[in-house]
């Protein structure tokens, strides 16, 4: 049963990284390397049997959310509908807290 839950968590983490939106570009390195580092960090957390499940989920969320560019995700998801919006409307849509909470809920 524990192996199944580990596979689900890894699948959710990978799916979130690959499908949910663009990755935040880091100072150096290629995007593929950044994904690999993130996946390795998640796998290391899953392999750490001393962590309790709630703590494990929290750590995984923190790692995965470091890679998201929420502003870019909002802009790309609206595509051509982004430009006609006024700056206050863009700000409302781009509210990081709102999008972050929605992303976290999807990861549960």
C-alpha cells in the first residue's frame, strides 16, 4: 500500500511540473536539469521513512511550488485574452496567493 501512495505522489508531482504550466527559470542550467533536480528532491523525500505523511506532503509542495512561475502561467492560460485586460484585471487574475492555493488543492 505504501508503494502505491508513493507512486501517486510522484505522479502528481511530475504531472504538476510538466503539465500545469511553465517553469520558473533559474539563474543557470537547462530546464531539463531543473526538472531532474526537482524530481530527485521529491524522490529523496519519499525515500525518507522518518518523515510523517503530512510533513512529507508539505516538503514536496514546497519543492514543487518553487519551480512555478504563477504570473507566466496566468498569462499563458489566457493567451490572446490577456492583452485586452486592464492592469488591475491582470493583477486580479495574477494574484499569486489565489493561484497558489488552487495549485495546492490540485496537488492533494
